C-alpha cells in the first residue's frame, strides 16, 4: 500500500525576534487593540498612512536581515 504525500508542503520558518516585534507593532497599528482603534488610513484602499508604510518596511527589513544572516 502506498502513502499519498502532498506535492506542496508548507515549511515552518521561525521568525527572528526582530521580525516578531515588527509584526506585532504593525498588527497593533493596522488592526487596532483594546486601547486604540485600527488606523483608518492603513485600512483604506489607498493605504496612505506613512506610519503603516514605515512599519511594513521595518518588517521587510527584518525579514531580509534574517535571510541574509
């Protein structure tokens, strides 16, 4: 009897502490918390929030650093 294995597999790649921190700050900003509402500019179709853009760049830079490291 043969066992079927999926052609595509998902690989768990652990995030660095910098990535986790950047992601948490981004989620808190864009999704809101109990203490603060979500950012209306990040959640608009235009995404014109400079803070949100900076947070996304920080997450991208942390991911790039992990991959290079």
